[in-house]
């Protein structure tokens, strides 16, 4: 099953491979093993999660959860959630390596470590009986000025200092 916010794209795909096209508004409730949100964020929420039949969520869309509470809702329903930052890790590693000038061997090595790290993440979540979704970082103290200096790191000359961003 496939859905796309551009129906013509989904129909083009259907002409090349045997796939059922469903609407983006209904894809989350499809009778599938894996739900892979790969475009729009916040698609996993209090409305869609109770309707889901998939037992696994692993997709490339950023910010798939509408709220932090949605990770717990997936967990309570027995739906395994692979956080977007894990699903996207290979692409991020590749882009960062290209930008930083690392060789393909480094990319290959780093990408091949992803499955082991995912296993560790899932094992920790299982042991703690929680979702593998990360807990949010604590927000900055209200007393911290908003113009706090950022940490200086070496950067290419084309990137402006953080105080000008």
C-alpha cells in the first residue's frame, strides 16, 4: 500500500509495480505490518494511533509524533516505534561525511553500525518497558538569557559565526 499527497505520483507508481493506492488520510489505518511515514510530520497522533493496525513504525519523516505523549500511546498499543533520527541516520551520515570531506569507507563503516545501535536502543526500551523514542532534553532555564553565547567550534569560512545566524 502506498499513499502520497500528490495522487498522480502514487498512480504513476501503481503503473510500474503492483501496489494498492490509498489516501494519505487513510494510510495509517491500513492492514499492514509496517507503517513507514516518509514525508509529513505529526502524522502519529491521538487520532491516528488508535486506528493503526501496523505493529511497527519506521519511516523517514521528521517529527512523526505530534506530541511527546504519542510515543507512550504507541508503546501502550504494542506498536514498536523506530525514531525518525534512527531511520534517517544513514542519510544524515552520508550528507555530513560529504560536507566534511570524509571518504566513502568512513560512511560505509558508520552506516553498518546503525543496526547494532538500533538493537541497543530497542533493548534499553524493552528493559525499561518504555518507548524507544527519546525523552525530551530539559528546556533552558528561564533565568538563562536568550543571547547566551554559543560554543565556538571550527567551521568552514562560508558559515557565519553563530551570533549572526
